[in-house]
């Protein structure tokens, strides 16, 4: 079973996006990973807010429950 999403990028698109992300962070891979983690956290927060705004009836139960966040799991 493949872990890749159905609408995945082509390999060349991923390579280009990775190169652009690293270049945007001055060539520092560690800073790139940190920036991507911050961006991912922001998007997860937005997703949680949107899930809270959509009624269960409208979604007909199709929305998965929000994932437990790591910082919430530790506390």
C-alpha cells in the first residue's frame, strides 16, 4: 500500500518546490524544516477552526476528527 496521496506532485515538481524552499531559507536545510513545520502548524490550526465551523449535519460525518496535537498530547 502506497503512502503517497492520490493527487501527488510529480517528482520533478517536488524537487523544484524543495529547492525553492531551501533557497528561500538561505540554503539552510534546518531552517527550511523549521519554516515548513511552522507553516504546517498554521495550516492545521486553520483546518481545526474550519472543522469547528462546519456542522456535523452538513458534513454528514465525512470529516475525520481533528488529530491530537503533539503539544496537547504531552500535557
